[in-house]
C-alpha cells in the first residue's frame, strides 16, 4: 500500500556497532522475489473471485458489501495496467516484478531527476520493521490490524511479530486484486498464531471493523496495533482525518496507532520531484507538515521520539544504511490509546 517520499531511515549518524550486531540477529532485510513485491496503496479494481483461501489458521474474506456468501463470486472488473499505480511504481523502484510499462515509465521519470530514489524507497520498508518490532518487543502487542498492506515482501508484519511471539495474530486489509492474488504467500502463519486477509477500503472503517470482528481473528477487548504505513499521503485531510479516530474508537485501551506520512519538510526539492511525477501519472498525493501529521495522534500518548522523520525514528533497531535528512520524505509516529 507508496510515493518515493515515504522513504529511508536516514540521519547522518552511523548506527552504533553494538546496535548493529543486535539488529542483524533480529530483523532480516527485505527480500524481493518474483512473487513478493512491495506496494503500499489500496486503490484498485476487483478482478478475481472471492473464495476462501484454504490454509491452516488462515482466512481470506471479502466484506459483505462485496460478497454475500463465501461461495458467491464478485463480478470481474477490468484491471487497468496501462495507467500507473502508486503501488506498482513503488514496486518498480524496489526492483520488484509486479509492475507494468506505465509504472516503469513513471518510476524512470523520478529516477531521471533523482537517481538515489531507489535507496530511499528501500528505506521506507525498514521503518515498518522497526515500528512493528518495537510494538511487539517493547510494548508487548500481540495483535495487529494492518490496513493498506500491499503485496508481501519478507519480512511481513506477521513474520516480525511471530518471531517475537509465535501466537501473535495479524489481520491484513487491502482492496487491490493483485494483493488478493498473492494472499497465499502473505498468509503463512505460524501454527500457534493466526493471520487473515480481509478485502476492505480505509474509507469504509465501519465495514472493516465489522468484518474483522465477525471473523474473530482479533480480540477487540485486548490491545491491538493499528498500522497505517505509507498510506495516508494518498488521501487528503478531508478524506482521512476522521477515519483514524473511528478505527481507534473500536480498539481497547492500550492499543497503538503506527503511522507514516509523506512530507516535504526535510527535502523539499526531492519531494517536489516525486509529488510532481506522481501527479503527472494521475496518482493523487498529499504531503503534510509535522504539525499536520501530529493531528492524527490527537488524544494519544506519543511514544518516543514523538512524530519524527523516519531516519530519526529508532535507527538503532536495524543495520540498514543511514541516509542524510535531505533524502528523507516521511514522518513516523507511534501513539498509545489511554
């Protein structure tokens, strides 16, 4: 479920060797294969059927509005591959294979003006690794609701949290048919834990919550981490500002919001390149200031270091290359519901 500005753990200070050694034994680097290509958007047309995916402790269901029973197929819709899609452009910048000519053209236009964009794109994934691991290890969260999932790229959320506690549970939410096609790879849970895929749209929070609760994968009476990584910059404030409080209202005290959002604060020239090229490709995008990102955390207790550029958000938790601030185009924040 991302523009190039959602990128790069970068700060200018090298990670201490003791931290690097610790990180190397804990969080594997993202690895792209033929069937695993990252994307962080959820805009798309339904192009496949909605049958349940049969796998131990794995569930894949569509929302009732799209499918009235588990045996009824949704109508097939044309999937436009001749138009650039944010997820596939991002996949191309990562070196993945789930992209088409229009996506590669948009990516090449970014690279022509900003050759380091691939490094920054790879960095976007690592902040998710750090946030999820901190939630699991430091805060003891064992349930995750990941909206805007994208095509799986190892390690996924469930792989990270189940490496901490194999009984952890994760629900992935997305509405793109390409993600659905890769659901089997995404949903490889440990025997002790559970993972599920729910087809849904961030703009319909009540439908998502109802379906997740109905399936019973997550226990909403216990803390849940709501993860919105590399997602909200595809929507205006009018479209998403009220959705986060609605989702959090259904979660128990002690739950967390993990969110990243694109910004031009630290690297205005590079952010302008990415934003302009995405706009030219027909991809809506909205950069936010730090103050605007902080509004998503209204009423929550911010975890240290607060809302910070992703290069400054606990870079000691992995050994990925640390880039300078002027390669960083996203903020990250972690907030706890009292």
